[in-house]
C-alpha cells in the first residue's frame, strides 16, 4: 500500500516547484559565478542521463508487458 501512495504522489511536480522557488533566485544572485555555471552544467548532465535511464526502463517494461 505504501508503494501505491508513493507512486500516486506527484514527486516530479514538487521537485520542479522546488527548483523554481529556490533555483531561479539563486541563478539570479549567482549569475556571474563560474562555480554556479559549472554546477548547473553538471546538474544538466546528470538529469539528462537519469531521464534517459528512466525512459529505457519504461521501454523495457512496455516490451515485457507486450505494449
């Protein structure tokens, strides 16, 4: 039952809102910081790979169920 509740929770929406509330002001404040630009680049790479991994898992699950 916990798994169903966790799956029903809009985690990605909450994280998107957190990034908007925290990330945008930090980007404005640190817009000229080389460290900030580097960290955002690394974050983008990590998110891209994680998204690709999630898509791969979904494709595998669809193949397994015959969809």
